[in-house]
C-alpha cells in the first residue's frame, strides 16, 4: 500500500496561536480551513493565512487525482530561533511516526519559514516547495512592506529600534556624568549573556507567572517577599564584612554568609509559594496547589540541610556539629522528602479523580495541540490521549503542569 503524501505548511513564528489562539499542529482540511479563516479575520495582512489556503488548494488537487494525502500546518514559537525549530521538529516527528509518510510538499510564506527547510529535509523527502507571495506586491514594495511590518512587530522592534536607542541613551548618560564606556559595557554584556543563554526568556516567563494584581490577596505576599529578599541581601553583605573583620578565611567566610542568608531567604521563598497557591485557589486550579505544596516542602528541607552544613563548616561556638550529625540530617531529609512526595502524589491523584479529565484537550508547553484525553489510569500514574490521527499515547501525570479548560503538559 502506497504511503500518503504530506502537504505541510509551516508557521515558524506561531502567528496562529499568537493572533488567532489556534494550537498547532493543525491536522486535516476542515481544521486548516477553520484555522486560516480565524487568522485572516484576526489579521487580514498576515501572509500565513495565504500559505495555509494555498496548502489546502494543493491538498484538493492531489485528492482529485485519487492520491492519499495528509494536510498539516506546523507551528513554532514567537521567539523564533532554536525554540521555534525545536517545536516544529517535534510536531513533524510525531506526524511521521503516526502516519509513516515518506515524502511531502512544503509550503511557506517567506524567508523566515524557509530556514526550517534543512530540518524538514533531514526527516522526510521534499518533492516540491512553494513560497507564497501576494501577487500585487512588486519586489521593492514587498521589501518595504516586509521591513515596515517587521519593525511594527514588538520582537523585531526591540532589536532594530530598542537596542540602538538604549545604547545611545546609556552613552549619553555616561558622557554627561563622566562615567566612561565601562559601566555601559558591563550592562550591555550582562544583557547579551542573558539573551544568548536564554536566561531572558526564562526570567520573562517566570515573571509572567506571578500575575501581580492589587485586586488579589497574593500581592501582599509578593511585596513582603521582595522586602525580605532586599533585607537578606543587606544582611549577607554585613555578614561578609563581619567575617572579614573577625577574621575568618576561605570556606568559613562563605559559610557565615550562607548561614545569615538562610535565616531570611527561605521565608521570602515560602511567601512567594504562598502567593502562587492563593492565586491557584482563586483561579480554581486545585491541581496546581499540590505542586506548590511540594515546592514549600523542598524549600524547608533544603534550608535544613544548608543550615546544618554551614554550622558544620563554621563550628565557632557550641553546640558543635560533627560530620556524623551532618550525614544523619541528610538521611532524615531524604526520608522526609520521599514521604512528602508520596503524600502529595496521593493528594494529586485524588484531585485529578475529582476533575474528570476525560474529554478535555491536552496541550504542550509551547501551545501545540497533542490530542483529546480519553482515559485516566490513576494506578499506573498516566493519562491516555488520542491524537488527531486516532493513535493512543500515554502521558505521565507528573508531566501535567496545569489543569484549566485544557490540560497543559510539559512535553
């Protein structure tokens, strides 16, 4: 039996989700028609809808010739680069694994999507490729409007306008106050490190999760935690000064600073966890509360181990801590951690049983559609998901991050 042909359209910057709230991959003619229509209504100027409609046209032509055809639109990520390519590769691998396609027709809307071609070629044979350009656009007009559109995009605006503007601003301040270029180099270097190693995206994602609002009780916990973190930083610096003055040397200086820090920092972290738990309860996300309970226990156990470790290193005054005392504390922490994880697992299973997950959609962390949940195995610790190709797959409950209208999993 001849393997099907895959007509694949790629939306590398994930405009489908960002503008029309459609999760990828989009499988089948009807779903692609709906997705392209939603995107065209959300942003009539977006070329991705044209590319999807063209892939539908190719699909219809192949079907008329009685070919076995599969139509799919793959989505990446708004930040482009490695994150987007990884998501597209993962979606394509899943489709190939489930349908056993060996050749495809590749459709895109421009140069950005064409950058994914080497990744697709490494996985499947490309019989044909097509870049969709609106017919009325002359080459010069096309270049002008593409540049104009990219500059309007917040992601590209930061690069082409924001960074040069920031450099001019910092250089002007440095020149005005006589600081020179060294402080500016430190700031720019720090930013490039955060950007280059993906730390910026992680920090932005973490900050977005806080959802700070004066209308929620959690804001009190967050402000208090911030105040405690500032106090702890000051106290740790003072502890460092005192350790130098005593004088202490080597690892004892760091143990002294650590001992001061763990008197305050764990309380700040616990306040943050409490704030997140309050937000989860207010949003009726009971499942997330168990996760934050695990975080709280981890903070307390880690604090206990760091406290005994710093006491053992310092040993400046009685009661003195011996190495066996340190080992016993580690063993007790391991046992307590295991017990806590088992208790939270039981609570989580009970909450999942009450939520009736069957029939809900399972969605990946990047917004990609995985399938519909058709069963839950509490004893085995996994959910059963049926993919758009009628294939069943199991996902461990530990991979579930959030349960709301949809079930979000870390995949």
